[in-house]
């Protein structure tokens, strides 16, 4: 089954969930349908798009190290 169709099926199940916008439901459906590697890639892309990919960039932004 194509990936988009599976995401749409999960999205339809989330229609009854209260308190989430349409965009949040779509993102949640996408993450539920993704494999672990795909979820990690989504996370890395998010960090890159916000300039927080490197530890030094996160530290400069105000994030503390977990060490």
C-alpha cells in the first residue's frame, strides 16, 4: 500500500481526537506511520531547518548539554 494512502488512513482515525488542529493531526499521522529511521530523519531535518543541528548551535541558542 502506498505510503500516502496509509498516512491518510491513520489521519482518518485521528479525526475524532479533540484539541488538535488539522495540521497537528496530519503531522501526528505521518509520525505514527513512519519507521524509526524515518522519524529520526524527520527530527534531523527539523533541527537543520532551525539551525540547531550541531551541539554548539544548540548551546548558543540556550539549550543545556545533557552531560
